[in-house]
């Protein structure tokens, strides 16, 4: 899932200067799970913005629109009138949702309320860690299911650097050395022979180095896709 965190309310307020009618749009998927941009968080932001405006005696109003998913037309079109009812949309989605709305409504200012952090998983309640960099060319079958690109601080592909000590990263002693994790996992699996393979120079064109990425499915069964909608 995409993990994000809310921007400081002062920063959000500053970005809204000059606007009198704000529509706050929550997002009901990833950012709800990581407790950053769901309905509950959006309500809190609305309250804080209204309180700040009240203290200044400003001519300012806030309304809330709950969107199931801000990166998909299907969940936006029915709410279009509500979303466009203000001077500005304050999106509580990740950066994808912010840009999707901004592209969709070219004549409407769409501002972010969150900082998008990484692709991660919940290790425990309220604690998420980065596990994937979305590089577009997965090599987890070679590394015991542990990604050196995302989990090694230097994204090294052929073993640990000389700075790791006691299975910890030199960047931060709280960070596990990804290559130590890889070695331990492959040892547990009885597959240490995978470490004898030298990775060829990586083709980074599948990553951001090749420009913005896209994926199109030419043979899409729309009924099947609709059945899988959340």
C-alpha cells in the first residue's frame, strides 16, 4: 500500500491563503488504512481549518467530500458537483490522487494535504515500513523475497557494502542490513547457491529513469474488472 502522512496544519493553512471556499476530499483506500487521509482525518482537518479561520475572523468555509478512491474516474464522477463546489480542492489522497484530480479538472486548483512516503506494509498497529520501490523489474526470486533496492540504504545489488556492522546498516544502527537479511533467509531456505550468481548491470529503464511509467491492458474484460472493485 501507499503510505503517507499529514502535512503540518500550518503548512496546509498557508497553502490555502487567498481561497474562501475549500472542499476537503478524503480518500478511502491506502491513506485511510495508514490513518492519514480517511474520513476521520479529513474531519479533523476541516475542524482545524475552521477554527483557525474563526480566530482570524476570515470569510472562510469548508466542506467535506468522502471519495472511495481518488485515482479512478469511477469513484469521482458521481461526486463531481460536490468536488467542484469550492474555490479549491484540498486532497487528502496520496500524490497520485492529487495529480489525478488536478489533471481531470484542469481549471481547478488541487492542493495536497499529505506527504506521500513509500510503498509499505504494516508491521504492527500504527507502524509501516518500506518494502518495495516499484522499480518495474522484480528480482525477489533471487534474493529470498527481500528487495535490496528498497531495503538496502544504497540499493546495492551484489552483496553488502563495507559499512555494515553486526548485521546493521551504517546509515542507522536501527536499520537491518538488507543483505544480511537476504543471506539469512536464503540460508533458512537452503538456497545460498543463489548468492553465487552475479547480477548483470541493471536495466533501469523500467524504473523512473525511463520517464513516467504506464501500463495498458488491451484485452480488458470490463465486467470482470467491475466485479473486483472495492
